[in-house]
């Protein structure tokens, strides 16, 4: 049994009944056992898992395709955002078929035996399969092995259900337990015990859990995040055991498939009261339906985007700390080796640029001449200082000072004679000129005074040295020179 917003598909042995919400339903006789049925991207097409293969029919009941690669299917699931039809059966082989192009996307061998419980996680589009050994596996078309494999029950898993958020998974096994799992941590939250094994599970849009056990139907409210003490509703069917359960989207109706037919149970607060017309519009016209189908094909996701963490798409893979440290060490070693090689090449290379310039040769010659003459000039100056008497040296220095003063006075006279028209009579300029004249007039006197003090100091030192030489024998004069 499978449902969309506009209709309901019910299977009973070899008869498929399509019950419409706005138009009368119809019966389809396929003349062979039908195990499961599901709608495709809209209510115009549905797929049926029959005895040997999977068949696709249109709304009139005409056969459109026969998927012969899907052998002996037991359960069908459709991924609406990826246009993928998935099936698994007695052989334990999981098939992915693209319904928009007709190509087989992937075929995985589970190697876990027959599987008669499978649901799709709406959060990450993973297929959750329950197996006879009590394990629950999660599959993607990209990887040939299950991305998650966990032991859920001590016996075979009979039913699965995933909440609309994709964060909680409910499983039921032959050990008479109904367990609620957190898909984000893959750990059980809590478990419910029953008198008999549950054969069918389903979760509504508002989080109500429907559990079918034989003829008994139980509805649990607020039982996923926290453990509920008692069921919300309990209903006993008059005939037959429950084979499948499905909540009607955007309606407070639960459809129950049994061996004796189909029953509808009113469940207050099960469906979402406000529907989004861009997602599901029950009043869409033919034109709007066509436009919606085209938009779905344009927004189709590739099978490669199915992964355990869908939020990882578009993120930058963070490098481990040890790998980053090793990479940095290798980069540092490579940079050091490259720098050493460049230095070796630079040392071996002959530096010819600017080597034979005339200016460089002339400068080098002058430096050599100056260095050669420095000792001789220094020795000559010392000899002149020692030979020249004190009074003669003082007279010479006085003459040099007088010559410098005369030269400075001549330069000042020339400067005064020069006509300076710009800002000539400014008070600040006149004041500055007076200050400069005063300073320049005092400079020779100050300089002469300093020089006289130096000469007097040197004369005193020479006189002391001469007296010391006279006081010692003549043979020791060389020691004091």
C-alpha cells in the first residue's frame, strides 16, 4: 500500500486498487502475486513489485515499463528528489533505477539474505533496510557496502519507519520489541515491549507512531523524543491481520491494509494542517502539474549527492592536525633546500655587472692612493708638531685666525652690498639679521679664546716635559721621549 496527496494504492493478492481522493478509483487485475506498490514522482504513475519483476503503470492502469533487472522484488521505495526507484527482494540485491532516464544507477549485493522491510530517510535519502539476522543497514548508490550497519534486534527485523525530520528511526522485530533510534548517534533512545511482534510501522507528519500487531492497531503520541507511558489510541480490527500502515499526508487519516481489505482510521492531530502548494497542491490544474513536473526535473539531484551527512556538501574538508603539521614540515624542508640551491648558484655566478666601469676604477685608485699616503702624512704632521717651537706655533695660529676673520668680514661685506629686495624690510628679517651679526661678531673672539687656552695648556705640558728631561741623566733621555 502506498499513498500520495491525491490517491492511494492498495494491493490485495493479484489485484491493485487505486483509490482517488477527488475522482473515483479503479481496479487493476495483474493475475499474479503483487508484494508492494508505490507512487512515483506524482499520482500519474506507480510501480508494482510483482512476482518476477517490477512493473510501472500509468493512471489508466496501462503497463508502461517492465524492469526485468529487478528480480523477485519484495519492497519498493521511491526517492522523489533524485527520481530513483529502489527495490530489494528475496535474493538480498538492492537495485537503483533512474525513472527519468530509465538507466540502472547501481546494484548492491547485501549478502544478508532476504529483506522485507525498507524505508527511505527523507533527511539524507539513505535507504534503511531490515534483515533476517536482526541488523539494520543504510545504503547509498555510491558505495557497494553499507555506510551504517547496526544490530537492532535478536531476531529478524519485520518493520521500519523514519520520522519526517530524518533524525529518529523506529524498528520492530520478532523479539516483540519496538525500538526508537537516534540516527545522528546510532544509539537506541528507548524501547517498547508488546505481546506479539509488530508487523507494520508508520510515522505521521506530526510525529504520531502507528504500530500494527495482528488485529490490534496502536497509536502513540510524543513517543520518539521521550518514552510514552501509554498509547494515544487503540483500535481492534474485526477481520484479518494488519499487513501495512500508511498515514495520509495533510490529513488526519490512517489507512490500514489487512488480509480482508482496507480500513480508514480517523487520527486527530496526525497530519500537517497547512500544506505548501509548491510542494503538494491538491487543487493543481493540468498546466500547473506539468510545470511542477518540469521544475522537479530541473531540480533533480544526482545520485552522487546521497551521503550520510548531507550538510557536508560544499564544505571544505578540514585537515587533521598531524597531517597539517607533517605538511608544514615538508614545505619548510623544501623551501630550505630551494633557498640553499639558489645561494649556491649565486655564489658560483661571476659578478660582472659594474665591475669594469671607469668611475669604479678611478674610485678604487683614489682609495689606494689615500691609503698609501695616510702613514706618511700622519708622520709628517707629528714631526712638524714636535719640531715647531711653542711661540712660533702660537704666532702661526694667530695669523690663521686673523686671516679667517678677514675672509669672513669680506664675505659679510659682499653679502651686505648685495640687493635683497624680497622681504628686505620685514621686522622679523631685520631682527634675525641683527642676531646673526652679533653671533658672527662673537665667533672669532670665542674661537680665539678657546685656541689660546689650548695653546697655554700645551705650553705648560711642554715646559713640564722639558724640566723633567733636564732633571735626569742624558743617557736616559730616549726612554722619556
